[in-house]
C-alpha cells in the first residue's frame, strides 16, 4: 500500500478544517496579558496574549477593533473572545479575536504604575528640574545597544543634519536583567568624565518586556542625577516608559531624538542666507540714505558759498541781538514802573509819614510799641518818637479813658 503524499497547503488546510470544526475552538474565551500590541495602517490589531508559561498570537480585524470601548495596551489583563484557527500561509495557529474586555492589569503594568506614582511623589518628574537642551551641542553621547538598528538610524540622521557635532557611543545592553545597571552606569560614567554636552538614552521598539530596562528605578535615578541634559528615546511613539517622564526631553523614537538633538544644517543655511540678504538690503538702504544726505549737504549754502552763508548768519545774529535788547529794555521798564508803584504804596503806609502830620509813636525801653496804657506803669521809662527826633520820658500818671 503506497503512502499518500500531501502538499504543505493540503496539510495546513486539513488542520484548519479540523480546528474550524471543533466546537470548543470555535467559540473560546481566553484570559491573558497583552504584549507586543501593534496597530497596522490597515486598521487590523495584532498582539500576543500570555500567561506565566505560554503565549498565544492574536489578531483582531478592523471591523471588530472599531467596536472596542477602550484602547488596548501592553500589560493589560484582558479576556479575548473568538476562535482558534490556522493561518494556512504560515502554518501557525492564532486566535481570531472578535471581542476584548478588560480583566484587571498585568504584573508589569501594575509595577509600572506603582513606580511611576512613587517617583512622581519624590519629584523626579518635576518640570522645574528639567535642564534645557543645548542648541548647538559640540558632543553627543548615545547610550544604547551598538548592535541595534536604532543607533545606526541616529548616527545617520545626526551626520546628515549637523555633521559638526561629535558623537560618542556608550554601548550597553538594553534588555535583560543586566541592562538597567549598565544603562545607569553609562550615564554616570558620561557625567563623571564630562564626555558630552547632551546624552540620548534609549533603544528601538519592542514589547513591554523588551523595554522594561527603561522602567527600572536605577535608570530613573541616574537620569535624574545627570548634570548633562538627557533626551529619552525609547521604542515607538505609543511606547511610554519611566525614563520618558524623568528625562529632560522625550522623543517619540530614536530617530526623532536625533532630530531634536541637533539643528538642521539646511535650515541653518537658509536662515543664514536670509540674514545675509537682510543685512545686505539694510546696508544698501543705509548707504543710499547717506548718499542722499551727502548730496543735500554738498548742495547746502554753507558749502556752495561759505562767505554768503556767514553773512546771512551774521544778519540773523544781529537781528536776534536787536530783538533781545528791545525785549530786555521792555522788561526793565516794566520792572522799574512796578518798583515805583510799590515804593509809593510803601511810603504811604510808612509810620514816619504819619508822624509828619503831628502824631507820635510811643515805645517802652525795650523798643516795643505801646498801644495801651495797660502796657506801662507809673515811673517806667518810655521813648516818644516825633517827626524830627525822640524824647525820653518817665510816666508820672496814668489815666484810662472809658471806651
């Protein structure tokens, strides 16, 4: 009896038919933690569900994904409903997910939230502690894996945008148990030896487990203590780690970190060309203004006929002098007239004027004018001032009149 020979396609189709006919696998609900969650431009969602000892690949097509009431993310504990079947092209079975509900959070996600709360309370995320990123760094240190694609992307972008900047690579492991200690040590080493004006710390994308080194508090404290400004560049744009919160600036990706670290030389050239053009225009405008002024001065009467200009100015001075003299005379006359008027009024009010009419002024020996008989006593001396002199007398009798 000859053995039947099947193609790979036949085998995969046979297995799929068997699985599609299994009642348990056609309506299954699976509990697990989301990992390596990705949304493709097509709108389909791909992720892995895992527990302590196994993992299951899952796909949720766009139509079902649009019905979700929350945004799935790595570390979430969920219950996924759907059917288990084989994808014939790859020969791999997966869960075709038709629904997804939250079922708490995974251990890593819970640890992330706990550490985030702790470090926030300690002030590691405080914006006041963040240092400004230098505009034109002379040296940039990159703390990442030397074998990853991320470092090559950063080197290419840095060289293209601003080749004047020197780059120093501090190679470290970016995942695994040893990674946090190596990353923290590299940051401390760069600060101790002042190796750079700016540090980029990060790695390319991956699952939450792959990125976990950047959720380690040793790395967080190293970034916080760094005197060198740090740009955090971990994973893809949706990925958020503790390092992103502590760093002075967060980049969406390592490539974006390189763009944020240095200016674009093409843009700088455009700015310099624009400034040069503006300066040339301003200088030309200034020269034209000076030329016009020079022309105006050269045509002025002072330069055309200096003697005539001096004669004209002399006449102006003479005219001003005459006007000043006339004004001075007028003012003096006014003041003299006012003086005479005031002198006449003062003379009319003078006590001496009254004495010429037969009146006298009586004073005590101290010079105080006596206006009442009560100001003197019998036997006291008095001075009587008349029109032509003074008489000294002694009071012998006082008579008060009845007023």
